[in-house]
C-alpha cells in the first residue's frame, strides 16, 4: 500500500512537470513567437545559442523577472509579458523555461 502511494505521487509529480512543459510551449506560441521566432525588434531569437548565452548567465529568476515586468536592454524593449498582461506569472515563467530549454 505504501509503495503504491509512492508510485502514485511520483506519477503526479511527472504529470505536473508535463503540464508545465506544455504550458510553456503553448504560451510561447501564443504570446512570444511574434518577436522571438525571428528575432524581431532586437529580441533574442529562439534557438540562437549565442544570443541567449549571456542572458542565461544572469540566472533563470532574472530572466523570469524581465519577462514578467518587462525590460529595456541594449537591443530593444521586452514588453511586460510580451504585451499579454492577461497571462499569469506562472505561464510566463513556463514560457521562459521553454525558451531556455531550447538552447540548452
Ligand atoms: C514585442 C516583441 C516581444 C514579444 C511579444 C516578446 N518579447 Fe521577449 N524580448 C523582446 C526584446 C526586444 C528583448 C530584448 C531586450 C534587450 O535585451 O534589449 C526580449 C528579451 C526577452 C528575454 C531575455 C531577457 C534578458 O534579461 O535578457 C526573455 C526571457 C524574454 N524576452 C521572454 C519573453 C516571453 C516569455 C515572451 C512571451 C510571454 C516574450 N518574451 C515576448 C521582445 C519581445
């Protein structure tokens, strides 16, 4: 019985991780791709390792903060939540993780 509980909670954790990954991709494709797919307006292009490396070096929490609150850097302006202020902080964080995972 105890073993079963352990298996069940492990599956729940895996499920949660999957939901987060799907959410990140979904959010990216809904709100972030317009700029980041082609590197529009000075945005770091998705999959461009060289553009992302120095940004990732700031740490994930800095990237999340910039994506949520908006950020003006050397190459352009990242609008808060990509202009989609209706999005929750959590889905924006998931989208950042999706983008970062793509260049790993
Ligand atoms: C209107 C265009 C636009 C949209 C839409 C957009 N971004 Fe950006 N984003 C930018 C630009 C421009 C920069 C680069 C700013 C700079 O460094 O000068 C940027 C930078 C970033 C960075 C790097 C921040 C840093 O500290 O280097 C992250 C992370 C990011 N965007 C996440 C997102 C996410 C997540 C979304 C969708 C919710 C999104 N962006 C939507 C334009 C956009």
